[in-house]
């Protein structure tokens, strides 16, 4: 069970949204995540890189049909951070 | 004092809006992973037919229907992967999964199963058929709606 804690790294709206989608699923392809969040490739790449550096997400490269596909998954520390952040938001709501 | 209260209210409404938008995003993400309705109907009909063959016809052929069930499971996984998702088998938090499966597996499904069996055994064939249809409807709704939406919908609410 994650403790309620505000996390400055995932507080940015796009990062919070990335974590929310990844928390609901196991893994998602980069292209699909971009469609869901309605952001550009470069914006999504930047946020994923920041989350990856903090070990909140894992980037997986897979080859299918001769093409490389990038998949993104939440790590256990990322899941804890996101759940803690959501708890903190709920606390603020009261 | 008044200013601080306003700040608190503003933070609270901002947090509420964030939670609601996150809940909506998670619902949208899960919605796009959902099986097509015909597949859920096919799953329900296959399981319903299995029960009918076993309980009413006393046929051993019901085990053959495990083949389409395995195909449906395989197709669902492949469909999600092609669409760019890998989904959780049970998207609920652990304690809800436990309660859900306890209710389904220990209480509701056995009640339906033994209820249908009992009705057939005492000769109330039509009542047995009616309970089997009720079981199929219940199964359809639990496959299609419950696992994904019940908890997510409440996530942003407080």
C-alpha cells in the first residue's frame, strides 16, 4: 500500500496523465499513448525520458513485422509514486 | 484568513478536477481495450451452452467448448497487442479483485450452477432453463461491465 505523498516529478499534467494510463494498463505502445494523450511525439518523448530517468517508467523496444515498436510500462516505484500522489490529491479534496 | 480559505477551496477544486480528468483518461484507455460486443456475447453463449449440455443433456461434449473459449481468450489478447495495449487480467485493486472473485466464484456462480442442476433434477425444466438464461445475462454483464468500470468510475469522486 503506497503512502500519501505529493510527487513534484509527476505533478506536471502530461506526466500525471502518462502515469494514469500506464497504471490502468500493463503496457502501451508509444503511438497509442500519443493518440490517447493527444500530444506530439517530441512532447511525449521528453516526458517519458524524464520519467524513465527517475525509474518511474520502463521503455521496451520490440520488433514485430520487421518494424521496431516502442512500448512503455510503469515500474513498481512509478506505480507507488502515482498512487501516493493520487492519495495526496484526494486528501486535498477532503 | 478569508484569503487562506479561498486558497484552500481553490486547491481543493483543482485537485478534484485533476482526479476527475485522470479518472476519465483511465476510463478512455480501458474503453479502447474492451472486446467487441459480439465477442462478449459469444463468450456468454459458449459458457451457457456448456452448462446446458452438462446439466440438462448430461453430455460429455461440453468439454469440446473449451476450444472456442481458449480461442476467445487468445484472440482477445492478440487483438489488444495489435492495438498497442497489454492489459491487466483484473484491472481492479487487489482487495476488490478478492471480493469480486469471492462473490463470483464462491457465492454467485455456484448458486446458479447448483440451482439450475436442482431445478432440472426435480423436473422443473422450464424453471431450470429460465435460471440458465438469467445466469447468461448475469455473466454477460459481469464480463462486459464490472471488472473495468466499477472502481475506475469512483476514483475521481470523493
